[in-house]
């Protein structure tokens, strides 16, 4: 049975964050906002991370939260939404640590090591000390587009994951989501050196270190009640009017 790519993101993020195996290092969750509905009139919601340094546009309402590892003083900031059909948009900010790979090109290679995954559209660019990596990864049930943005002290991960049946729906919104990433206080398309990229990936299984993320943090990133809306809320307004029904899950 295929493993959810979203669930595996937590494992991949352990490249940047690794929690202790001791019970005392259980990550903590701080929920800032739930079901944020701030449609700007175009069907998109400006999602500004409360404690993070970034913002993105999401096509559905979202949750805004922070996870922290008290044992290492490491913090992750997340905004994300999920439609009732299982289409998930997520943006995560994590610190660069000694465990973050020097060469992020190792990340798509780790996905390819699993024969169930097909990695495509790998693209990388570096400018002004900003390293951009994007790719897509798919298995028999789901596809994900992922984009990594590595700066000196921070790693940002933008992800869209969806059941394969909704490929066309996601294709219409992928570019705007990835292109909307901005740092707070930076006008325009984002910080200098951040290249707009359209294909972002998600992580599957990889090197042994990827599989050691604690269950608690995995739950924070993958099992949290992201906003859920019917698919019609993702379609152009002239086709369907958005319905702001919200459910946990």
C-alpha cells in the first residue's frame, strides 16, 4: 500500500531538524491560528506565518502553527491547508543545522532510491547565497511538487501533495503558489536571489537518517488538522462559489 508522501515529509525534514530519542525532547506545538479565511477577492489567501519570516498565497484557508524541540532550541514554522479531497499546500521554515546537508542535491536522490517513487522535473539554481531546488515525486497513489530554498541560516520547504486524480486541478495553481513565496518586509516577488520555480517536490524514503524523526513531530507536520474545503473552493469563482465549510483532519 503506497505511503503518503505528506507523511514522509517529516522524515525528509530531519535533514534539517533531528529530535532527540529521549522522551524529554518531545516536540511542542503552538497553534497560532486555525481555519484562517482571508480571501483577497481572487480566490487566494495571503498566509503570513505568525512567528516565521515568510508569507505565501494559498488557494484555501489555512492553519498557522509552530513546532519546537525544547532539547535543541530548534523551531519550525508552518502554514498549510488541505481540501476535503486531500490536496495539501504547506510551507515550512526550519533552521539550518549541522544535520542539514551541505549539498541539497542529495534530497531528490534519496527519493529515487525508493523504486516506488518516480522523481522528475529536478531544477536547481543558486544566486546571492540562496540555493533553490525544486522537483516532483510521484508514486501509484499520490504526487507531490516540492521546492527547497536554502539560505545561510534557514531552510524553507514549500509542498503541494495530492491524489493523482486531481493533477489538472493542481497544475492550474502550482506556479502561483510557488511563485508567491516572500520574506516578511521584502517587497516584490521575494528576497533577492530567490528564483521563482514551478516544480517543487516532496520527500519519500531516503538515507537512514531520514527515518529517525520522532512520532510526535511527524504528527505535528502531517497529522495536524489542516483546513479542509470541498474541491469547488479551488476552482475559479465563475464556476463555483467558495464554501467556507471547515472540518478538522
